[in-house]
């Protein structure tokens, strides 16, 4: 039988875990390592291809200003929930069962 104290400890542990996960997710979004790599790649490509005509530069700058902070230019591959992972697990289990039958 679970005592009220154990329930409270479990709830505190769950809250702590949720808080840590939220902080980690916020840090990843803020750091955006792949977006920074993409920007570095685009800058390197621009340097290799030479200076763009002035018209192109102004259009690119306007486009970037209209985007504001670049949150998500592309649709995310995975959703921020466990149902996507559960679905993937079921598909992989099914595939494993077919291959080993």
C-alpha cells in the first residue's frame, strides 16, 4: 500500500523531472545548434560564390527581417510528445516480428 508521504515524494520527483526536461528543452531551442550550422553553411556558400548583386542582397535582408526570429522554418520531424515515439515503437516491433517470423 502506498502511503500519502510516498505519493507526495513521487509527485515532487515528477515535478522535478518535468522542470528539468522543460529547462533542457528551452536550452536546446535557444541554442538551436542545427540552425546555427545551417547559417554558417549558408555564409560559407555565399563567400564561395562571391558577392551577390545588390538587388539580391536587399531582397535577402528583407526576407530575413520579415521572418523575425527564426523559430521554425521547416516542419519538425518529431513532435514534442510521447505518442510519436510510442507509434514508432509499435511499427518497429511489428517490423521486428515480421523479420524474425
